[in-house]
C-alpha cells in the first residue's frame, strides 16, 4: 500500500495537556525549520554569548547557560530578577528576535502586541535542569509565554499556583512549541531533566529553549 502524505498542518494542532491555558503543539517546526532556527540562534550568540547566571542573594551558579534576544532581556542580579534593555556583560543592546520566532508568536500567541524578550536557555551540561518557578516579572501577565524547544528532549513539569502543589510532567521534543497563558499563566513549571543524545540538532549536543515574552503593557489607543 502506498504511503499517504500527512495531512497538511497536522503538526499545527495543539494536544490536550490537562491544563486550561497550556497548549502543546508537537512537531510545530519541521526539521528544516529547526535547523534554520538553530543557525539564527547561534549567530545571535556571536554578539550575546550565553553566560551562566547566578541566584540572587546566594550567588549560586545555575546549571544552564543563558542569553537574550529582543528589546528587553531577562536577567538575574544579586537583588533579584528583572529586565534590562542592555546586555550588561558587553554594555550593548541584545540582538533582535529572529523573524521566524516573531512569526510563531503571531500564529499562536493570540496577543495583539509583539514579544519584547526572547529568553534563551541553553542546557549544555550533564544534569542541567530548571527548578519549579513562575514567570511573574512581566507587567503584561495577560499575554502568554510561548516556548520553543530545539535539540535534546526534556521532561517538563507543570504544577499549581504554589510550589508545593501537585504537578504533572510530559516530554518536550525538538520542534515542539508550548503556550502557557490564560488561567495557567502563573502556574509553577520547570525542567526535571534533559535526555542526552536524543537529538543531534544542536552542535555539541544539548537543548536550546527559546521563551517569547511580552514584558510591558501595550499603550492604550487615544480615545
């Protein structure tokens, strides 16, 4: 029996995650799109190299490397977390958000205002993970967070609105896109582990996570 072509756009349909406001689009990006996006990300690293953040107050280094694209970058300082228009490591603006990422936002974010930040998390070392946390440093909490996975598969965990709430985990593979918004915008979430060698996409191995965020509230039109 001859093989039939997959239905066009099938990968663009979200699957049920069990959380209202959290939509998972498996395989949203095909292999060529993933490869092209990784090339753009690596080009951005030339002007904004990934660095290892430190926890506020304790100064403990994270297990991942991080950088940003966009008008604003999310940073960790001794006094806490926040956003900065400058990459303080080189005293220069962050690179622009790649057009391919802006297109994804336009397609599935259901937000009239564009993202201002693309946080880049690079899981490039054995044991790299991200503890349960909430994305709550933005003014525009009515806008969703859009997360794009590239490279190795990870185990992603979603909890409730307190760190101790019951949680659920599922896998995120290369090319998957996850939207966290609506009533789930402030749920705790994190990455339990990354499966080494599950993808050959990222040079040298590892996982790249791109998180698109609207930070400020859009200006209201004049009456």
